[in-house]
């Protein structure tokens, strides 16, 4: 199946759509795959409803950022960056918010759901680096040991000792509410972002889906755009996806090893197969 997929993408302009399965080898768990923990993510409506909810969110998000900040691009991310440099990949559309494609060297990246390494003010639109806000959170709460006061709960939420005692950063420009620059549950993908993703698909010859079960509607909408334009669709994912029936080729395998095989076959270097990443 890999040989058949490589034959489809060789010499073609390829748009790539990635999901959580691309980042699992970087230590970031896939929350939708088989055996994934049950999650109760905060909706944007809850986040906006009260300061208590925002404090609880920022406490849990602080833990999550530590994991994201420590994660490094894996061989799959590097393979896609190599394929882009070689002219095989036109760009990457990702459902992930970890920023690892950019850090791996991919230049044309459309982040459908935003990125956790940015923070935005909901009032004036000012942007901040996430690490700066993480440092400010710890500075504002010197009496709270965030490493022990914040604990994962069995339902995928978090428990925080005396959450109301926490102080959360505000916008330094207007004093407005800060939020990680990601799409929450209950929010829509910004129209300009989706248009950029759709333009990448429609200007390509092949759509390659890697590490996504395509549960999220934005992903399946892009699949439908490719199908309507009669573009070949290649799906690489462990297990069933919503795009399998539309795929010209389905490869039931891990994203990293398959993307490395693509890069080695299409660029002829073979270098990635031997990198200890």
C-alpha cells in the first residue's frame, strides 16, 4: 500500500492534513484514538462565563503547556519539512495546536485550531508568547506551588487547591481577558483560516491525510473538497477514519514511519530513516 501511495504522490503537488497521530511520537497523547482517556474539555461559553472558570482553565492549561513546551518534533514532522523543501509537499494543514510542524521547519503551515504557544486578548487582539504568560502566572502566584496544587482528575479535567486564590494574567494593553490562541469547543474555525486551508487543497493534485481519524468537521470538510475536485486522497492512520471510504489508498500504520518512508522514497536521501529523533 505504501508503494501505491508513493506512486500517487510522486511528481504531484501534495497538500497534507495532519492530526494528533503525527504528534504521539513526540509524547503528546492522542485524545481520540483507541484507549484514549475520557475528556471533559472546557467550552468557550464556560470560559467566558466566569472568572472562576477561567482560573480553573488556566491552572490545567499551565500543566498542559509544560508538556507541550517540552515536546520536540519527531521524524514524521521532519519528514514533512523535508518533503516541502524538496518541492513534493505544497503545505501542511494541521488540526494540532502544538506548533511542532513550524518547529520542524515546515514553512507553509495552516493551523486550523490555532496554537498553544500563542495567547490572545479577547478585547483588543494583542498577542503574547505563551511562555511569557506562563512565567507571569507563576510570578503572580508565588504562594502557590503550581506543580503540586494542580492535579489531573479521572475525568480528564483538573483539580486545583483553592482555585479562587489564583491570580491570572490580564492584557497589559487594555486589561482584557487572555485566552490561548486556540479554537475551544463551542467555537468555529476562523473563516480566513479555513479559506487558507481550502485554497491549499484546491490548488494541489493530491491530499495526504496523516494521523487523523477525521472526527472533527473541519477535517472532513477538506476531504469533501478534495473528493469533489476528484483529487486522489491518501489516508495514513492506525484504525478506522471517517475518510476511509473516500480514500484512493488507506495505509493502516503509524504516521511517523510512513512519512519517513515517503520522504526517503521521494527525496532519495534515506537520511531520516537513521536519525535518532
